[in-house]
C-alpha cells in the first residue's frame, strides 16, 4: 500500500519550520494515540505510527532533504536514510512521549496510582479600592470534595484488596504491533487496589459534589488578570490521591472616577470657566484622600497635572505609580438671569481683531477654515 505524503500526514506545508513540524506532530500524535481511542485502537495505532514516521523524517535535516528529493524511495534499499536500516527508526512509545509529550501524557506512562484531583478556577471581581489596598474575601465554589462517609476511601467497610489485574502496580503493559505500551490498569483504573464493598454515599468514588467555602487573602496591588494559587484547594483526588489546586483570577470592576494603567491612575477633573481663565487651587480625589493642584490662569481643556506617588503600588512594584489629572473646562448650565446678563456683557468685549488674542485656538481654527475654502474654490 502506498504511503501518504509526510507533509500531508502532519498537515504542514513544505516550507514549514522545525518548530511548526514539532507542534503539528504533538497535535496529531495526541489525537491518534491509542489510549485516547478506546474501542478503535487498531486504526489509531496505524495513524499514530504514520505520524511518528513523518515526524522522524521531517524533523531531521538530512532525512528531510532526501525525502524532498526522492520521496519515500529515499528510505528504500538504504538510500539517503542516514546509514542502513532503510526507514526511520522507532522507539518505544514511552520514550517518544518522554521526549516530546511529557506534559500531555505524564511522561510516557510511568506514573502509578490514581492521578491528583483536577485544578479548578474561580473569577473574583473586586472594586478598585480593594484591589489596591488588599482584602480578604469569602468565596463559595462548587467542587468535588472528599466523601465524609468513607473519608475518601470509597469503601463502606474499609476493605480494600490488591488488584488482580495488575498485581497492585496500577499499570499494565500492552503489546500493539511494534509498540509495547504501558497504561493504567482498566480493572482498577490505575489505583492498584479494588474496593470490596463500595461506599453508598459516593458509590466507591471517594468524592462527592458539594460547595466549599474559603477565605481568600488578596494581596495589595493586584490587577485584572492576576491569579492567586491556593495549593490543595482544588478538586479532591480519587481515593488515595492528593487534591488539585484552586486558581483565583482577579477582575477589577470599572471605577466611577479612576482608570488604572499599570501602576498609574488617570482621572478627569472638571473646572469652571472662571477657574480656568483666572487660575485657582482645585481639590482632587485620590485613593487615600484628597490632594490639591494649582491650576494656572488661562488653562485649557486637556491640560494634565501629575501627582507623584498618588497612584498604585502593584504586587510586582517596589514604588507607587502616579496620578494624572486631566482638566476639563465645563460649560455652565442652568444660568440665572443675572449670570446670563453678565456673560452677555462679557461676550461683547470680544469684538474686532482684538478678540483674536483672547482665543488663540479659535483664531487658528478660523484661519484653517478660510485656507481650506480658498483651496477648494481656487
């Protein structure tokens, strides 16, 4: 039977880099691994072998050049195969995974006994003030807890026997074609022991679905995306196995006044026209009380004032950030008749060419508009 093109097997282009080939192999081999295709092991074994063969050639510079030049014929009759043997060399599947799939299959099947409980995640929403100052929060999380009836053993009477299928090892060896594979014992599911009389509360699992209440200490300076790891607070492990971990992810709610940017804070400070024109001392909020900025006369909207050390000290910083206050000149509303009259009188003073020096941005804008129209009609 003719072989499929190695590039097609891994789903990569002929210009793929070694790293791209490695990633594609990891994905394809994980998909076709016999342990992940229960009931269809024979077909999966063929596909897995095909993936390994393709990777063995394409990840080797010399073999890849020979394959690109001569195709599969390069490995027939010793041609270009790197010195005898004809085709690619295959290792035991455990050695393969120990090299490239250790983090997916636990190092190639050498693990004995039940695996630890699963890690779980929890999203904690915080106000900005709590995130900056630090806080302790009580949370409730649905999870798998150790069964209180059997104390996690899964047995109603405490009687546990050594598994006859694996002789208490928890692993069995399977011969599949050229592969000799080690996998969890199907009789005891890797525990090495079997329960004589399962617990009625947890049905022999040693765990039950319930809610756990925890007090979580959030350190000062956390920000959205930060994670807090609580070791051993994840799901309880199967009988005899340790629990997983709990990861609390922080999300800081939008604040009514401040916007956080790393260690710095930003806010808009509205001031009246008279304050902007004449200058004034303006009180501004900070996360630790009020501060004062001196607004000079003739201040325009958008002017930013920097208050050093009034920002945030994050969990990764040794010093505090700054607070940036952006001035916004506010147009007065709900005028009284007297205020309206005063403004009308004030407006009459802006007449003729003398008015240009009082409104430099407005004058620049008008000149720009005139130049635009001149070019349009010219």
